[in-house]
């Protein structure tokens, strides 16, 4: 049986424009031959969803699509206005920028993870495409109230009641544990990580960041990996090469060089501890960045949006011992400078030596990353 026309789909509740738009988009993009198939697909993210066929003699066939399995008084009223509920604020690119203590505990993340986690890190198995579509609908300005599935870092899938809306340049979400919901998703298996080659292969820090980013993705995709890498490496690209992925740090591969450029004594040099507190800085580095560094933390100076990546990179550097890499950061006047870096770990301290790149940095492809999570 072919699905009925959109005019013959009856939505309950009828006031939820976001849910209506999601179902309409789903039905036009996926072949769903009967109510049972639509119901199964909806339950990837709406575990209460029920779809039933209405067949009344003399009337056109229609489908009833219940978002919450039927009329539910517990979903009426502005329950999300209650104090103390888990609350998150998400950028339009999908990054969790703020989360209160209750939300962090439920998601299973530390305060230091806020800013470094993407909302897709917490989708239930098989729900990546649908979650991104819903994110895009809320980003368009449609409020969403629904029961949805969430997978905290513990790996256990749970059901939550969620209210999400857009406010200026951010998306807000308030949620609570949902009752009377039987979560029937397959046992969460370890994600199948692709064979991946990193370029340049001499950059142990970049390789470590690629591995860390992949480990946080329940459903790895090339676009999703590139989105994460660009938080720290703005030129990063991920392409397919037969049955493997190639993650490139730079726009253009460069020939490897055996030179130890960091041995030059007059280069910008800075030393800092395991908390990223800068304890030594020579005159060359302060002239290079146009600011005084000693007594400040690196997090105060990095590119906006990458603050929480500092701790992750320090952990990687501490593990590999030393690394030659490439970064960029703002000078005191706001201009971005791109530089080669060599970092060596000595006990609990780090020493980084810098060398300015000749070419001007390219802008971060924010429009492309935004389109990924907005479903455009």
C-alpha cells in the first residue's frame, strides 16, 4: 500500500509544527510503505510514537501519527519552566556551549567537557540522521516538545522528555527523564571505526586528536569527523580513499622535511604547566603574539570556540611526549597568525617553540559545518 497524501496524515498533537515538519520530510525522503514501517522509523528517536491506519467507509484512507502514543496530560503545560531541570545551550553548529550540573551528570560529562562535546555524541544507535534533521528544524525556529532517546557516555540508552527552541544564535534544551517508556533499541555496539590515515603522518598530536574525536562519535561519518577536527585545525579535511579515510591537517600536503627547525635559539618559546598556566615566555614569543603571557593560561588566548580543546591537547601531548604540529591563534590585535609548533614534555611541564607560517590563514568554513547540522 502506498502512503496516503500528506493531507491524509493526522498528527496528534496537531499543534507541534516541528514534529509535523519532521514527519513530512521523512515521508518524502524515505520509502515507507505502511504505518508499521513509519512507526518503526519514528521510534528511533520518538520511542512513544504510534502510527495507525484509519479506514472508514466512504472516506479517504488516512494515517494517525501519535507523537506520544496518544493524548498525554503529562506532556501538556510548560513543564520545562520548572526549576532545577537539566538545561543545555547549543551553538548553531551543534556544540554544547553550556550545561548545568544536572545536565552534565545525566549526560555523564565533566564541566571541562562543555564546549568540547557535540550534540551528536549523545544520539542513540541508528538515530544520527534523524537527530540532525530535528536539530535543523529547531534551528529554523520551530519549538520541539517530545519524548526522545539519548545515550549518555555510560552507553545506556535512556528516554527523556525534551523541550527545545531557538533563541537568537543558540538553541536551548530542557529535559527530564521520561517515565513509562520501554526503550527497545539494539544493544549499543562499539562503533565500527574506519581505517584512517593521517597527513602529515609525522604529527603525533594531530593523530591523537583524530583518534580522540573518533572515539566520541557513536556513528562516525567523514563530515562529522571534519567538523570536530576544525575546532582545533581549521584547514582539516577528511576524504575517502578506497576502503579507508584520509584525514588531512592542512589544505595542501607538503613534503616532509628532516630539518629540526625548532633548534634555532632565537625562536618564540614558551613554557607552561599541566593546567596550561604559562610560567616562562621569551621576548620573541611576546613580540610574536603581541601580549604578555606569563601568569596567564593558554585558554585565555586561543581562538574562540577552541578553549576546551586545550585540555584535550595537553593530555595527548603528555601521552606522546613530543610533537611537531601546526596551529593558529589570535594576536592581541585580533588578527590570526598561523604557526608551526614543536612541543616537548619535561616532567609535568611543556615547552612549545613556534615558527610563523608564510601564507595567510584561510577562514574557517563555518557555513559548510553549519549546513551539516542544519540538514541543508
